[in-house]
């Protein structure tokens, strides 16, 4: 029967009866008479019965109690989504229901708050990446990559997109799906086995006049930096290709803006900027490019622009260049994206406004310092090769366990037994790296945390 | 009738400065514990020299974004009849649950044994959604509606390819469809064939038959459609498409109108998508994050993205299965917008089977109430056969009022903002001239619906007595109408572009 006076349905049965009478309809059933009888569902859905708020709370708590959050278990997991500090005021501000319960700001007059917050997000991403234009978000890094490849092809009229071989295989799989529509060709460029750096001679060989874009990541999926950026940018541009750089924006208080080494498009994962890990979603796809009409008109996604009131000079914000988008351009749109990750973008704006240039640099230094310390200490353990590639690292690094006489699975199980989530195993994705793991540290890790990892590993390995 | 005034933090030319224009050098809105000082080996060519971000104290940050929020209108502010967007109330308990550590602080690469709760919740949500839509298997990965559509089109291609039927290059889309439909199909490499609507506001069956051929890969259909009407010839439509070897895709934007009353799977749809942030009440956050799961029938399941969640009865344990040789692979990182999915799961439990049917009944009644009440108001008309009921939404045309007074749908919509309500979707669907697309949802009490109809009546009268008032509306909002033409002609898309323009 349901509750009398449902909390989310203000019109009680009595009121509904009254409304039906007022519009001359005999019963609610009559309102569904246009659905052919053959497909009317004449039974109740096979779902649990209605629960009270208290029951739902208990039920969901009970299910979720089978999760072990990394706040209670020391974790070294990264690889596409990374735990960072989220200040309380950031959480509180983005939960304000005026932001939370609004739709896409189609009516700018009553939506200036969301529009300005998104404009600030776009502006801050531009400062971080050295680009001029950022959209108000894509779904995540991997879909940003897919969209970037499509955009490069639209801009250049070419059909090949080049990526590094050491790319996250899941990100690559997403890219494959995104370019499968127009059937773009993907090329992978190999790396130096010692340093992980891109094989630039292979790159030059591949860079013919069919290449739409060249993509690198900084830091890459395995945590190290690509240092030959100027050379790669030059090679890409000489071949008439667009240079696309993937980033983790939280590194950009410390690291150079890709725009300063020639990037035309910058993409990445904005989750670290104040957004929770949440089992990998929602995330925040960063997408930015240079102020070049050729590029901007081909951009996917929503753009917020500054303008003024029609009458008077008051500054205001509105969605702009919508003729690129699906609701106007339909099948000729630059992308089908409509709902995106707007509130995650607002979160990033609040986060960046709070930390500012100094805070972001401090976080970057803390991440890199912690990684450096962790690697240094891990190297003292016999049998570990840390990191696999001799290159500068940001906050993630690889560890090879070939010589410990124990499988990584067994080692990680041992760590977990002692309340530590070890690194992400890499063997399935990169068999050439041997028995290896990807480890992550951020500003959340203390020296004691890292020392505890070392001590525990020593204990397990004897 | 109304004294609505939106908050406005303004000087003459500025509602609220940008964060970049606030603060002072040296201020900070954070604290960090002492850090290790390791010698970093980052080469000079990769080190940053300067970064121009705002420098604000926490106090300033909080005031700035609080003020911005006050210049934003949400469902919690009032009536939000935005057609096709299902702006219903978002229960607070769902938000609270999504903020638990057990939701926010679990990592997708963690050992499966340490995330059994998350896997169980998603596994059960998949089954709930499958039952609601009448499909066999659900995948929660897509991030939003359009993403779900895109993935559905990738599945369509994989399916035809598997059947050795690679010549299917066309996707049929009605002219009333959401723009995302043709855009998603085009992204997946399909050529779009548009079919017109008939005089009843439904798919023109003859035109559909003519458009369907051996090249047809799929038909994308919203039902109830964007005019708010049920495609009552759906069984015949399914016969036509299936008869030609095509698939039927269900756009779930309007599922709220038939929840528990009818199921897409029973109508013959092969692939469906869900707008979790519409039907299942997760807040839209000003444009996302939402979630756009897809459901499929029968053998289409083998093409779904990896991983799929499985339950091992023997070990009473959930696990992620990547061993799916026919899978299309990945469509995004990880397993879906988990934090959003938790809210949907809680919502379905809060409503239960009876509650979900009640949602459809109350939402459809609210829309019909507006339809009947407003059809008595001079100035607004229904373009299609209005003898039968509408579903979750109703589309009025402002044509009569425009003919009489020159006032258009946009003017009416903008004036509604002054009444403290959000505007309906206007100029959509494109098949209705001067359209106002009104979706009240089940969340609105009768009084609010009456107030809405009264407001539209008052506006029609104003159009006759004082049209200028409408053309200059809104005046009660933080800002009046914006120069959107200039905004797109000379786009200023960031603080640095603005400074460059201003020569600063």
C-alpha cells in the first residue's frame, strides 16, 4: 500500500482524487490507457517493498560495512584515481543544495552562481595547463583522450593518432572505442627499456602526413616523467600534427604547464582536485586547448563564457558556442556529451581557490618527496628493483619483485593481512615488466606510514 | 502575485568578483602537515616557474562560493518544470549515504575482498534496474545519458559485426528525438536517417517503414516521446525494425512516466539506457555527475563493457570478471559513477515497487492536470491530438499568443523566472513551434501546479497589456537577460582571455 502521505510525493491520494475530478478523469488508470494492454505491466515490479528512511540507512550501512576504506587501512593504491586531502569547507560548499540540485544552467539569469563557478574552474585549469580555453568537464581522463583524438582528426583531416606504448591499457581500450566510429588508426610508440622515455626515433619515423595527433602523458601511467617534451612537441608540429598532453593537474603546482612546452591540447584527470576516490567514479575529465579558432570550434563539451547583461554593463556568464553541441547541431555536433561532471569541476575550483599557487606547489613537493623517500627506503630491501625506470617520478612509481622468491599476489595478501593495501599488480597489463606493482603516495602519507610499509615488507620477506 | 527576489551580491557592474579578483598575496585557505624534504630529481625544463591562481583565506573562499550558490536556483529552491530533465526532489538521506567513508574512501584497485559491499550494492542495483526496464542484464559504467547512448551504439555495432552483418550503416532517429541521439549514433560511426512525426505527435509509421531497410542498424526511440506522448504503436514499430534485422534502442530520459506501469523490454526494446539523475532522483549538480547505465536483452549481454560483476554462490562472494572475449572493452575508467549509484540504490529502496508505480502515477497526473488546466488559458495551445492523456510531460505552443501579441516562448519562459520558478524547456522539441516543454514531476503539490498555471495566465494577460514587461523580463533574478550573441561571437572563456582582451 505504501506510506500515507509519502515524503517525496506531496499530493496525497485524496488530493489526487480531487485533481482527477477537476480534470474530468475517472481514474489514474485512465491516464495510462494509451499504453497498449498487451504491454501494461499488470503486476508489481519484483523489487523490495518500500522501506522507511531508518530501514534504508541500516540496510545500506550493513552492505557497505563489507568495504574496507583506505582511511582505516594504509593504502598505496593509485593508477588513475588518487586519494588526497579534501578540506572540510570544500566538501561543505559543493554540497550546498543550490549547486547540488540545479540542472545544466540553461537559464543564465537564475544560474549565475553555477556559471561563474564553472567559468572559474575553466580559468584555473587554463592557468595550470598553460592553455587559454578549457571546457567545463568531460567524464574522465580516458574519455577526454578519446575526444581529443577525434578532435585532432576533425581539425587536421588526418586519420592517425599516436600514443606511448606505456599507456594505461584501460585508457587505451576506451580510446579504441572512441575512435572506432570514424575508424581512426592508432599507433603506439615504444620506449627506452632503461628510462621509459619515448623512442623519439620511432616517433619521427611514424610521423608522416597522416598523423593527426601525438599524445604523451606527464606524469605517465607508471609514474615517471617524460623529459623529452620539447623535442616531441617540435617533431609533432613539424609533421603538422597536434600535440596532446595528458596530465594529473595536482602535479602542476610543481611541474611546468604543458602549454609552456608546446602542447596544443591538454587533457587529464581532475579527480585529485578535491574530489573523492569513490571506487573510481565520478571522475573529472580535464579538456583544454589553445585559443585558436580552428581548435576551439572543434572542441567537445560545454563552454561557459563571460559576457554582459543585454542592458547595462553588469558582467555575467552564459553557455557559449553551443552550435558545436548536440542539442543544436545534432549528428554534426563535435560530441554527444551533454551531462558532464559539472559539480566535480566546481569542487576543483573551490579546491584550487583554497590552495592557491603556494598550496599546490607544497602538495606537489610533498607528493614527490614522499615518493622519493619511499623509493629510497624500498631500495634497501633485498630483491626489489625500485623504480623500474631510471627517470624522475612524481607521486607514483613501479616496483619489481622478480627476485623476492614470492609471488606478488602472496606478498600483497600478506600486506593486506597486516592492514596495508599494497601496490596495483602490473603483470596482466605489462608482462614485460615482470612481477611488478604500481605504488602511489600522496601528501596524505606520513613518514611513519612509509616506514611501516618498509618494516612490514621486511617482516614478510624475512 | 509574487515577491520573488533572487540574492544578488553586486556592485554596479559586478554580481560577485571572480576568485581571481579577490584575496591578497600571501593568504592561504589550507594547512598541511610538515613534509619530508627529499632532493627532487625533476629536470629544470619540467619545473614550473609561476602559477597564477587566487590567494584566498578559507573565510573568503567560503563566502565567495556561498554567495555564488545563492545566485543559483535548484530543485530545493522551488518548482523546476524543465521538460525531459525530470527535476524531482532529491532525498537527503541518499546524499548522506553517498558521503560515507565506505563509499568515498574505497579504491577501485583494492583487493576484491575489501570492496564486497560496493560490488554487492552495484550487483543488486543492476538487478533492480533490469527488473524495472524488463531487460536481462545491466551495465552501470556509462557516466551520463549521452554516454549510455554512445555505448549502446557501440554494442549495436558489435552485435551486427558478430552476425556478419557489417553493411548496417544507418541509425534511424525520429525528428522529435533528443539531440544526443543522433550525435551519439554519429560518434559511433553511423549515418543518421531522420523520420518525421505524424499529426498525432508520434513516429510516422509509414515513413518509418519506408526508411527501414537492410542497412538499418537500429532505431533510437524515446517512449514516452519528447512531446510527452506514448508511442502507442510501439509493437508495430518493433516489428518493422526487427523484421528488417535492426535493433531497438530505448532512450530512458522519460522513464519516469511509465515506472512500474510498462517496461521497455516488454515493448520490444533490445537496449535501454537509464538516466539515473532523472528517474532515480540523484541530484544533477548543475550538469553532472549523473550516471547512464545501459540494459540489454539476451545475447547482447556478451558485448557489454568489462568488467562485469558476478556472484560466486559457492564462496558467497562477488567478483569482477574481465574474461569476456566478445566484450567491446572499456568505455571509461573503472566501473561507473559509484557515488551516484549509491544514491540511486537507496532511492529505489526508499520507494519500493509500490512507491515507484506511485511516482509514475503522481508524475503523470501532475502533467495531465497542467495540460487540462492550461489548455483553458488563451494564448497557449497543444499542437497534437489532445483527446487522450499525456505522460510525464506536456508540450504547449505559444503560437496563439505570439500571433496575437508578438510575445514568444522565450519571453514567457523568462518572465516565469520572476515568479520564483524555473522555466520549462523552450524551443524543444523542434517539431513544436514556440514550444514550452513542461515536466512537473511527482514532487510538486497541487498548489504549486495551480500557481504555475496562474502565472502563465497572468503572463498571457501581461503580453496583451504590457508586452514590454515580458521582453525585459526577468527582473527579479540576480541578473537580467544576457548578451548571448556577443558571448559567442567574441568568446571570453577564461580569466586569461579576459585579461588579454582588457589589455591587463
